[in-house]
């Protein structure tokens, strides 16, 4: 049994113009202790999938099909009180912006302590404090005795993100969702945070699902990468495979559109057009309008390609996945 | 709406490229530029040394990439050059003229020659103005006639890959990439000699980013401008720039030809930045993870400003580091312990300005 299993998840957002079909049959699983990356552009449904698993979706969201099981429990069957027992305890979340994730009027130590107190009612305040300091130390906060009692605004962005990571680790969760955890950080600091997440996964054995728009960043630390497009999974592969043996034209286009490091190309590869309108999602292949590797195949405009196995740990949703030529991406 | 690629359109006013054999013309020259901003933190008073002694030259048709982490002063440098921020020391020359203290009508005239595209396309455009009005504003400020402006708007929209019918629309009707095109059209409207692009693709998705980068290269070739491209993304800077300047706490720590600097970084900070960028660790080298964060520019460390995070720092680094010039190249580095192993075997480093 996998730690997390998302099965055929369908999700709509109610808007003034009608329902936006944000997720249309998303299935994936996360094994205990693994690191999975979800990659895609704005609006592809990567954050919605994760918020659905945490049951933190906004009120205009409606699950219209499928389910998510975590450690064998069907999450959508749980009462809110049962969900609260899981959140911050068995599963935790790291948000993109650490300033909005922390309460500005509470001391850091208090906020981290709350996570422990909520799930361990019998803990004494001395035990809680010891645990908070230990965790802050573990994520590399210097001078913890003093700094733990400061307020979030006294901490820099990188330190705040460390506090949020420490908070997510407080109760030794089995699964952490990290939604663009380095997006608001500078390059050298974001390298520190990535190292920290990798260490947490390796040493504590918690599974991490990391969301990002940056394929290169995700594949640096993830074992497995899911590429999402228009509310569906376009491709699923190991980090190594996604670079050298991608079998989906969208993934390939994303890789080629990124400026390379090795040689300076005169022109970057571009993806023409824009993602489909999710009010009226396409019946056929999501990517057909923008695909440059269709090769005139009529089927692409008629039938939606199923996500099918193309290798031992590799799946792609493309009618032509077997015919796509190998592509070397110079990084 | 689609993003049609830019087609080469013959524009009579567009300058011919400097291929006619004339020698490169210096558009911008910056000499020891300083921007010190007084601040109060509670009862304490301090001075933020946002930019502290930056010098460079930029010729027509070239792009300078400004790289560094937030707060290093890259945007402030550009804003001081554009006179959107008062400098407190040094000089800025535009087309050979000292514009450091230009004011009033004269400054307004000068603005014709230098334009900027801002990072956030959502806040850079007035939501109550139509696209046509937005693009017309700089031209109105320069006193162009109404009929000239109208003709120019259509031309500019096509230049940046939009359509003439878009002039009646409002910014909210456009995607992030399209808004950035509108901002670019506005900046190009006065045919500037200097175009500053302040993180113009940071807010955009990868696929849109590629379209925009292609557009900027096309525009530069066509209009033969000098460009300053500000970004924290090294791969992007590498793609669009000819030269690069790496900034740290208000100072340039390394400058030179973009390929040379990126492939043979001499400064430890440049090495760390390159190694921190995802997916581009050359040769899959072990990542250099710096400790700590950028210190406050209010009380920057004495001597070399990077020394507190540098694994090579010695007593000597308490003094100011010199700009070292390797023989036979424009590659400069401000470090007492540059990574000379990264230099081509033939060149040696000469210390001193």
C-alpha cells in the first residue's frame, strides 16, 4: 500500500463564468520516504491536487469524482476533526511565502510550540520548548535560545522558511507537501533550503511532494517527477528519464524552452499558443493545438491519449510517445 | 489569444545596425556611482549603502546582465542611471553627456533616450487606461503630435507581437506575457538608446519566458539599443547578455564577457551563485552552499563585503579587495583569492585597478 494514493481525482472551481475543470482524472501515488516532484505552469492543477489532499481547498472548489487515500484512510470520508488530527501531525505543508504562513503577532517559539501542543496534550511546556529549540537548531537557525522568542518580522526570508520547515517537521510527519518552497528565496538561500528538505527526507524518512514550475529544480532532488498540463498528468518518470528520455511533447517543449547553460542558442524554442480554456477543456489531447511533434496524426484531434506505460517507471499520455525520437537536453 | 512571433517589419525610423563599420559608440558610462539612502530604524539612524562605487561602460547594441540576490542593489543601480533615484556620488553619462544632475525640462527631454520595462506586469500598467493610452503616454510627454502618436501605436503593437485591435483593450484583458509586451511597446515608443529590463521575465511561466527572451533579442538587433538586463536567473542572463556584472551588497564583485565569467568564474560568490542555480552545476560538481544570508547594507562588513560568507576569507580580506584584471581580457574580479584555476592557462592575474 502506498502512503498516499490519488485516484482519478476530478475537481471543479465554481466561477461566475461556470465551473472551471481544474483537475480531470489525476492519479498518482507517493511511497513512504520518497521524494516526488510535481511540475507544471500556472493553472495546470499542481497546487489544487495538493490542497485537495490536505483538504484545504477554497469554498468554491468541488470534488466531482475520485478519491485520495492516506495510510489506507479515505480522506474525503473523514470528519473535519479527524482531518485536524492528521494535519500538522501525519501530513504537513510548507507554503510558498513564509511571511504569510507565519502569524505576525506571535513569537516563533509559540507558533512552533502550538503544533506540538495540539497533538500532544500531555506535553509539559518545558518539553514543548525543548522540542521547538531542537527542531529550530536542526534546520540551521543560529542562536536558537534567543532567536526563538523573536517575531517573524525580525527574521529574514530564508530564516522564516526554515521556521516553516521546522514547523512542518515538529511532529515527525510521514508526508510533507512543499508548494514552491524556494520561490520567494534568493539563489544561495534557496540552495540551503533544498539541501534542508533533502536532509529531512533522508534522515527522518518522511515522504516529500514538492511542487514547482521549474523542472530542473525539481529533478535535482526528486526521485520521481510528474508533469501536469491542463488538469491532467502528461508524463510521469524518474528525474533522470525526464531529461534524457522524455516521451511527451509538452515536457520536451518545456525542456527546450529553457535557456541552456552549455551553448548560447540564437533563439529559444517557444511553445505557441496558450493552455486550453479550462471552462471548456478539450475532448481530445490537451496539447494538440500547441504540439510540434504531432506529425499530422489525425487521432490527436479526436481521442484523448491515456496515460500509458512506456518504460518500467515511465508513463506518458501521448499517442505518439513510442515514436518520439530521443532528445538530448543540454543543461 | 495567440502570441504571434515578431515578423521583421521595415520601420523607416529604425536605426541601421552598427555594421557600417563605425566604431562602437558608448551609450552609457557610469563612474563610481553611489546611492546612499538614510533610514531610521526606531531610534537608530543608519545609511543604506544600496550602491557603493559602481563603474561600467555600455556600448550600443550590447546587453549588460546585472546579476545578484535581492537587495544587492541591481535595481537601484539601474534606477539611478535612469534618474528615477537620486545618486549621492559618482557620475552617469548618456551619449557622452553628464546627466547626473540634469533636472526639469532637460531631464524630461533626456527620458526620451532611456526607458525601462518593469518586473511586475500587473502593477506597471494603469488599469484604467487603454493599451493605446498607455503606449501613447511617453510620446505625449515628449510632445509628439496626435496623428504621429496614433500611427506609432499601431506600429509598436505589431513590433511587440500584438495586434492593432488591442489598442482599445484594458490591461486586465491580457495575460502576464502580453502585459509585458505592452510595457515593452511603451518603453520602445520614444526609440530609446538605453533600454533597462528589470527582471522582465521573472513573473512569467517558462514557455512564455522563452517567447519574451526571443522578442528582446529581436528588438535589440532591430533597434540597436544598449540594454541593461537585470535578473537573478543566471541561465536567462547568460542567454541574453554580452557582458555580465555580478553584484553583491552594492558593489560589482566580478565583471566581464558573459561566457567567460559564467564558465570561468573567479569570485567565490559567482562560483556559489552558479553552483546554486538548479540544473546547471557544471560537471555535476558538488554544490557550494553558502552559510548565512546577505548581510544588511546598513552596516556592511568592512573590507571585502562578502568575507563573512566566504570560505576563503583571510586577514587580508579586511582590507578592500582590488579589482583584479587578468591579462588580455576584460574579465575583472574584486577578490584577494580568486579561483585562478578557472582562468585560461595563459592569463595571469594582475592586481590593482
